[in-house]
């Protein structure tokens, strides 16, 4: 991929964006020791977007040929002119800035072949089969995704990035009373496969812990339904931050009527709650999905959403920032070369507090420690429902029996008002994909939080 697109600068008239992009992915799936999927895929191309008086034109091509690029720039310009002739918005120019960014996370290690990756996964499967004799089902999925982009716009911004992610999902199941009991975990982080997974044996301890939780779940009970004092582990705090709060504060959803539109500078949570959509760095470390320049060429910056319980701001692209009279935050993201950028989260997290997790558990006489979510949904009112696949009873301040699959639900802003303790640790979930119109990698994270929440029963 060309990292420097300066040779196209003279073609960029009006306000124009040009993006070259290639997504490369691989997927390996083992079920009960059998290799069921082994694929390598990629898609690449270029797109151009032109804005004329507030009307956008877009065009793309699966080619990096200069003639094809010239054609999509012209097509995007013609599309913008056509829409402008009909809509006549006559909007002000977008916020302008100029900077250069070059960020790459290519590995320095020798790249494994796809066969070597398959053998890597097969070794993990062999370990599971040899170690745990009572399992009824074992599923292992290894996914990698690399997103490489070059960008230039008519403001003079030039940006290049290559952001990879590698994850492995291990799912184990046993049988109890004639029914399957299943539990999974996701291992991995930002980086190419060779940087994230060095040896199969490095995962054995994690799989031991997964198996231990599975057996406790298999002997567990259904929770008692109703409003309960609970400690939500970091994985749950992260999905709550993303799904139930984050989406309500994306400026395009605010414009569409999100509940957050009426709550700016109002108390929406306990004073213990702080929530930020981080651009690329948090707590002195690179985020799971670092964004340095977004897909409009805006220099990405952190968006402070909730500060000490007060809703302070939204996430913006250039156009929403113009409409709201604020600076853009760099939240315009596109998944594929043929996608237009829309407002998306990057790394959304609740910030750590001052409490110890053990003290939080000890403070609850009768409640639940909820550890791992499955699927779920939330809407623009912040009402949500998430599945829970791992958790424990809390009895007199101590962990008791495991619990079977259940759900939690409520209105996120109401739940956050009940937060009475926030742990001092921080954990990122690195395998998340957000499905707002286009699938795209996101980071979600947080500490454990103590709150009151509705939990389902049998």
C-alpha cells in the first residue's frame, strides 16, 4: 500500500477525502478436535468522498490504479454536485485542520504460515482433550484482523495506520441432567498473531481457570429474580459502557432523538462514575483499538462522556461538531474501503475508582457477582438486556454457588445512579465488534462496579 498519497493532492478540489484501505483476515475453527474452517481473506480498494455546500458524494473502487482513483474522485464530485443541486443545503465549511500521522503495529517476529497457525491451535485442542476427560464439546476459534489505511484530504492531512488484532475463543461444554452447560472465554489483544500468541502452553493456565468456572456453573443454581445488589466485573462494566451508554452519546444518535440529548451537563450517574471514549492511549498504555487519525482526517482525541456523574459531551465527526458548535473528537470510522465513515466508538471505558474488589464483595450480604456477558441489546433510551453466562452468588460477603445462564436488564442511566463502589483495577475487553451499520473492532473496558440491577431467574 502507498503510505504517501501526496501525488493525488492536486485532484482534491472542494472538500475531498481519499482513502486507500486493505483488510486482511484469517479464521481457524476446531470443533471436538476436527478442523472445520481454515480461511484467509482480504479486500482492498480506494474510496473518495466530496462535500459541496453540505451535500456529500461518495464513490469507491476495488483498485489502487491511478486512473481508477481519478475516476472515483470525479464520480464522488459529480455525486456531490448532483445532490447539492437538489438539496441546496448551503451549510458552512467543515472544521479544518492539517497534520500528519504514521502508526504501524506490524510484528518484528517471523510470520507464521497458515499451516503453522493451524498446528498451534491443534496443540491447544490436544491439551484440552488430554486434560479434561468429561467434556462433551470443545470449540476453538482463532481470528485475526489487520486494517491498513492510507489517507489524504484537501485540508492537507496525511495519515497512515496498520492496526492488527488477534483473538482466540475457547468454548467448553459438559452435560448435566441431560442438558449441555457451556462456558467460553476470549483471549488475545491488539497485535499480529506472532506478538499475541507465542506458545500454545501460554494459554493452558487460562483454560484451566475456564474449566474450573465451567464445573462450578454446572453444579450451580438459577439466581433469584428481582432487583439485587450486584458486583459487575470489568467485562460487564465495559459492555454497559459501550452498548447502553456509549451509543446514546454518539452525536448522530443524539440528533436522532437519543435520551442523552436532553441530559447534557446534568447528573446521569453516581459521582463515582467517570466514562471516557479513549482515542489511542489510556493510563499510559496503547488502547486495544488505537485511532490516531479518524477516517475524515481529524486528529483523534479523548471524548470525556461522563465526569463525576455528570454528562459532559458527545462523540463527534466533523459535521456533527459543526452542528453542535464544538470541536470534532475524531470518531468518524469506516470498516471497509467501500464504507463511508460514520460516528463510531473507539475504546469506551468506565474509569477505575478507589475500592478493592474483595471489599466490594464483602460489603454484600445477599447478591451476585456477575462476571461474563453473552449477547444483548440496548436502545437509544439506554434501556438494555444482556445475557450472563458466568457468575456466583454472594452470601454474607463471600462467593458461594455458581449460577446458571441468566439475564440482567434495566435503564443504564438509572443503574449508574446506584453505583456505590468502583474497583481500583482496570481490564480491557479486546475481542469486541460493534455492529452499528458496519461491523468494526472496538475496545471496551472498566473496573468492577457495585450497583443495584434487575436479574432474571429460572
